[in-house]
């Protein structure tokens, strides 16, 4: 895959676009600019804006690039709500939490310097606030429902304007792993046990919640992702390649570096 192309079989109702960048650093910089521009564009027509964040190396690098962009000051952050697609079930402040890494890369600065209300940051609870991944998932589903799109269907979630996802070398997205029971979960959220990637306990949005987003962006870099990226774009079975099962209601973007796009 080279350049940018609409994938075969894409429809105008839900367009799929593959964009390839030279390397992981350019990918993160471009994704950050794209994200900030998307928020600004949405704010010109409706409020609030709901964005779902992801972790991982490229995901956090994207947030750090956003923090350094001059566009960050143009956004009215008081009208933005930030959510997560998944979280490791470890305590608040733990270095492995997506929330902790996102705060260090971007969110702390948004709260301190750019008017993001702390109440608009919606982390998933860890074991210091919830007794189990299921309890955390249930609490997060309630928080999502409290700000749900009144025009939406099931599950009850906000109208996500952008939902960012990383992809693992095994093709997993959020904490939905190949062959795992969580793939079949209904509702908005699911507690995950026995994750093949440490830690074993996690909390994740479900496919139903992910697919409710207006735009879903899969951001992936590295040669170890190439085989599964190609399989997902070829619509291989979701049970084998969970990334094949994600899409937005309006648009799905696959943002890759050259290495991830270079399938053998």
C-alpha cells in the first residue's frame, strides 16, 4: 500500500480511506494535525465534541505532537469530552495506564493551560476505584449513557466524533483480542480477563460502541503490524483479526506508516 486510497468495497455512506506516511514520527505528527483540525471543524457546526483516545506508542506520540501544535490553542477545549477505548485494570496514576500516559503527553497541559474541564476527562476506573473489571465496565457504561446521543440507538453512548484505535501485531484493537470472549460482548463496555498481553485484566469498549462512532481512525506503525493490517483491510474474520471489524458510521481511516503498509 502506498499513498492514499479508498479501499475496495467502501461506500459513500461509510467511506474507508488508507493513508500512508513515511515513518512513525511523520504519522504521529500528521495524525495530531488531523485530530485537532477535525475537532475545530466539528466545533464550527455542533457542540460538544466527543473524542475517544487510545494508548500505545504511536497513540501517545500523537497526543504529544498535538500538545506541541499551534492548533491546540485554537480549540475551545471547554466543549470537548475525552474518553478511552480501553484501559489496563491497574490503579490510578500507574505508569502503564493509558490515562496516565495521555495526561503526561497532553491532558494535564489542556487542563492547566487551555481550559479543558477536569470533568470532561472520562477515565476508566482501576482497582483503586472499582472492585473488578466488570464493575469498572458497568460504571463506564453508565457514564457514557449519561452523555449519550439522544438520537442514537443501542448501546447508549455519546456521538463520538473521532474514535482513535491502535492495533497490535496480533490484530487486536482496544482490548478486543483474537479468539477472546470479549469479541462477542454486547452493550457499551466489557470487563476483560485473561488478556494475552499483560496485564491480564482490562476494560474495553465493545464493537457495538466502537462502530457507533462517526469516524474511526486506526493508527498503526511498524513492520510487525503489516501482515495484520493487510488482513484487516482484506476483511478477514473478526475472530482472527479484530481490527477487521471496526468502522465508523461516516468514515473509517487507516493511518499507517510505510512499514505497516508494506505487507509481505
